[in-house]
């Protein structure tokens, strides 16, 4: 039931809000607060000896949120009335070409997003061990210190969400590749900084670039799909990023068992980022060509009819 949230909220935002990029960035910030706050509530409930209270809080928040959503959606703005400004540097609007060229850009983009899900799960799983500098999760009071650090990382990632939404609105879809180009060397740098105190700073910057990718992905999907397929496209994205992307967790486990350290895993994350850059570049080119063919066909259609 909770998984319905992701494709549903993104479809609502993309269909009913004019400034998509900024809205998706704000939405991402809210999501990061939830990701950071959920474990904090769980730890607080456990420390008080009433761990079941965490589920009660979840139920209350869900119920109040449902009432708020029903109120907000009582008179929603029709999707047809929302005039969106095309993102600079990208080709907006679904192509009318029904050949394989119409679906190739989306397929390539979904491939990049799947790898993004792999990177996310790898980092979320491996960072607690990496920051601790050991081969297992910290115990006792150190576990709370480690969780507090991850809490701060996710909050820093919230800044990245807003930055990504702002950047894609201003500079276009190529921002996705730029963020990955910055993330890859940072991941490699972490391989050699496992015992260095400055690794905390590098992890924070890496978190900004990691989370900044998400609103960019969601805006590109909104601009490359029709209204009728918007929810399906988001559902497909999260099925892949949460499904196949979950392989990042056992990947960290295999690296840890083989090397007694998670540091070498960052090589794989950097390689994944480079492959994503290639897929995004190919997707942008395929999209531009498909739209060019569609525009040419539309322009010659009246003369052919005569």
C-alpha cells in the first residue's frame, strides 16, 4: 500500500502543477524528511521501551494525511488547464511516432534510473559500515551515533533534492549527466579515504548529488510521456528502481565478505554512474531524433493531402 504513494504523487504533481521542476524538488525535500524522521521515531520509541508506538505514529500520520488529501483534491485543477513551460535544453511533449524510436528514449532513461536505484540502495546499505570503519555495524551507543550521522546525510540530501529541481528547470535534462559526472569521482575518492576524517565531508557532498538526480528523473519522465501514460511511467520507474535497484544491498554484502571492507564497492558505484551518463546521452539523442522525425512528418502531411 505504501508503494502506491510514489507513482501516484508524482503523477498528481506533473499533471496539476505548472512549475514542475521546483515542485518535484520540494516534494523530494519532504520525502527526505520522512526518510530521516522515520528511523528517528523508531529509535525513540525503542529507547522508551514502547517500540509499537512507532506504528501508532505511522497510522495517525497516514490518517491525517488522507483527510488533507481528500480536502485538497476536492476541486483539483484539470490537467488540460495546466500550461507547462518546456524545460530548457530538452525536447518536451510526447512524440507521435509510433515506431520503436518513440519508446527507445524512455527505455534508455528507465535503464539509467534502474542503475540510480542500485546506487541509492548500495550507498544506504554500505555507508553505515563505511563510516564506522569496520566490518560490521556499530554496537551499543555507537549505533545511535551512526544513525544520527545517516539522519544528517539524508537531511543534506534534501538540499540536493531542491537543488536538482531548480537546476533541471533552469538548465534542462543534461543536468542529470552533470550530476553523475560529479558523483563518479567522489565515489572513487571514498575508496581511498576510508580512514580519513574528511570522508564525512565527501559523503555529504556525494549525498547532495545522489538525491539531486531524483527530481531530474521525474521531470524528464513527465516531459517525455503523455498524460494518459504518466502514472504507468512512474509506476514502471519505481518497480525497476526499488526492484532491480535492491540488488545494491546484496552487492554491498558480497564486497564486504570478500574484502572485509565496503570501500571497494565505490568502484562499482562510480562505474554505474559512468554507464548512466552514456545511457542518458543516448536517450537525449534518441529523443531529439524521434521528435525531429515527428515534426517533419507533421509538416509534410498537409502537402501530401493536397
